[in-house]
C-alpha cells in the first residue's frame, strides 16, 4: 500500500532562519503533504545558501520517495547535524522534489511563509 503524497507549489515566499541568518529563501518552494506527517517545504537547491551546508555520511530510504542524502547546517559556529535533506534521485511519483532541499523544522530557528 502506498502513502498518499501531494506536492504543490507554495505560491508565497518562504524562508529558513538558522542562528539568526536566512539560509534559504524562495518563491518557488514546494510543499509536500504526506499522510500522518506535518507538511514539509522543499526549496530549489539554487535558493539554498550552500556555503552553510556540509554533506554528511548519513542516508535514509523511504519506500515512497527513495534515498535521501543529508547535510549539516552551520552558521556562525553553531551547527545542526543532518538538519537538511534531499532526494537527489527521487522515485517517479515524487519527481517534482528532484533538486530540492528540505529542513527539519525542529533543527532551525524558523521556517516562515511571507507574502
């Protein structure tokens, strides 16, 4: 049985703040709604400040989305390990999130939608 997953364009600007710094900001973000989980914002990689990310050896597998890679987020000496993830080669059903990155809300200061 597959999970019900819906991916929609957010339609407004959204930003991620970590240690007081905006580390991602986009008007092109997608929102994934997956049964039983809080909605997740996926940012185009081009809208993420990659200078604050370092890849980690951590990986995970989701039978509905594929294999995820992770990054540690570091700003001003403060780090959040495996705070960012991406499905670099997602399964066909969620192909829209290819080249997008997501942030764990509990590991950043804020994920804020703005007009």
